[in-house]
C-alpha cells in the first residue's frame, strides 16, 4: 500500500501535507551515482537512524538505530560487496562513503529509502534518504523535510509504509 506521495516538492501522507526538497537536478527514472537527482518510483523504507548525542529517540513504530561515529553508507560503485549498504568506517576504509555522523544536522534523523538496495546495481545510485533540512536547500538526491515535519511523519508511518516519488 502506498502511503507517502512526493510530487512537486510536497510530501503527502493521509491528511498531512509537508513542504519538502529533493535533488538539485530534479527527479529521474534512470538514476546514476552522483547525478544529484531523486529517483522516481515506489519504494519501501528502512529503519530510522538518529543522532543519540543530540536528539532523543523519536516516537515511531520503526526500528530506531543510534548513529555512531563509525557509521557510513557506501557510495562507491567500484565496491560490489559494500555498494549502497551501511558500513563501519575507520582510517583503513578504502571505499568512498557518505558519513552519517556529521557536523551539520541533516542526518540528525534519517530513514533510508530502499532504492537500489535489494538487487543492487553498481553506479545506479546510493544513499537515498529521507532526512531533515533547516533551509530547504536542494539535496544530492535525497528527500528532506523540516525536523518537526519529519518527527510527525515518523510517528504515523510503520515498516509497511511505501513512498512514491512522482
């Protein structure tokens, strides 16, 4: 069942409607790594990650995972084993990745959008998240909401919620 709909920088869930932002270069059906576009389609959602050192665990039916300093999301299309997966990072990490424990607040809360996650295709895009924004600055391909709107949405969705990006 499709519950979240994103169209024209609006995220709609039942009677709730939130302003959101998407990728700097718009939306696309055939996403490529680094194109700064948000993928079009219907996707399931992952667990909710949060910065436990800055934020309280949110009220949600989703499984919550604390973001630790050593967490990253592999965006390296040369890594067949790790591409588009959550990884542990350290000084010896040889793949490129999106750091989840950031100085800015965009990943204080995030939910992975399960795009290119089941049958991963190298170079077709990675690290597509639903995350927070303060200024509605366009993203690298993710969907971003203001924190209060994100927390409202987190309360009302569950593991069966699907997101449809038009």
